[in-house]
C-alpha cells in the first residue's frame, strides 16, 4: 500500500488527507514544526503549504525527498498584491520544485480545488475533479487511483509543463473567491 505524508495541517492538508484516507490509503500529517524533528516517511509527499514555505522545506529536506513522488498543491501568487504570479513567465512553481528535486517525481495537483470542494466531493452538484500534471505517467496514475478511490474524479492534465496553466487557473479561481465573485465552496467543475 502506498503511504502518504502530508506536510501542512491546514484546511487543504486536512481535506486532501481525508480524500486519500477515504480511499484506504495510509496517511500521516506533519506540521512544519514537526517536520523539523520527524522524518518524512511516506512514499508520496504532499506539499500542502503556502508557496513561500516551499523553499525552506526543500532546502532542509531535499535528501529525504529524493526518490519520492512530491505533489505540489501551491498557487505561487503574490500574497501582498494578490494580482500576479511570482514565478517566471511561462514557468511554474512545480517546474521550479522539479528542478530542485531531480531525483523525485514532482506532480501538480489539487491547486485548482478549494478545501471545501474536496471535503464535500462536490462542486455545484458535480463530482469534484482533481487535475494532475507531471512527467511521470506511473506517478500520475497512482495519485489518480488514490483520488478516485477516495470518491473524487481525476484527470491527467498532461506533462509537467501544463502546471503553468493549472497555476493560472488556480490563481484566477482564488482571485474570484477573494473578491467574493464565487464562494469558497464553489469553483470550476468539469462536465463529461
């Protein structure tokens, strides 16, 4: 059985952990403080932290992450102005993480979902869908299987380069919710 370590104990980390556990996965949670004293044990590590926290985690735990699948859920937006992404144009947070962790399989997932839609498993009456991007087909299929087992839908959104578009979509959704044009229980749904 694949084991998951979720770094981050906020709403997103809890909601993702709930989905994975509902599907029968072994899930452990680490706060950023616990991360300093406890090792990363999961086969798959979910970075359920704000984007500015990622650099410190990678710097301190790069060796522990080698050989693991690392799931980046961040939206690298400028939290001071809330009007732009802070990664180089045409790049993504996920691409930057993959460059830092060449021995890991880095995926982008969950960044286009709100915690409430993961927990309720619904967006406007449709099943919540998690979009996954990355270059390792097996790692994407494994994560998608765990998401589907947990009661959600999952779609392979393509290669790691598609993380750029997923981050733009996540950014748009966050700005709409922050300006109260959509609710934090809403979002974009995929109709099949």
